[in-house]
């Protein structure tokens, strides 16, 4: 059995020890007080499990996104690039007439 100084124990542990010392046997300790800490521990465990599930779910989404991005970067498929450009992702492959006129106007306006 490990012996720890009384002051190093958590307050809930101190309460249980004091309760046990004040009774003649551990079996006669107040069950309502002993159960209260156990409920807190169970809810903390449940919260931790839910948090772990959320983190795993997020990590899985991040991994899937990273794999898809890496796959897209490796495959230099021109059809995929043009489809993405048409959808507005990245720089457009074809210039519109207005874009060409804007570039020409900006070049004319700049001194050489």
C-alpha cells in the first residue's frame, strides 16, 4: 500500500479518508457521499470519450482532404485542371475579351 502525506491528497480524497476514519468500518461509510465523486468521474470520462471521438473524426476529415489534395497535385490531368478553372478555382485558362482589353489599357497608361 502506498502511503502519501495527507496534504498531498485531493480534497475529495481527504473527505473520503476523514469519513472512513470517523466510522468504525469502511462498510458503514455514507454511500451517498462516496457515490457523488464516482458520478463526477463517470461524467468526466464520458466527456473525455466524446472529445476523443470528435478529435478522431476531425483528424479523419483532415487526412482525407490532405490525401485528395496530394492526389490532385500529383495528377497533372489537364481535364481536371480545366474543370477546376472553369469552376473559378485558380487562374482562368482562357482570357475573356474584357480581361485582355483591361491589360492593354493598363499597359498603355504606364510610361515605358
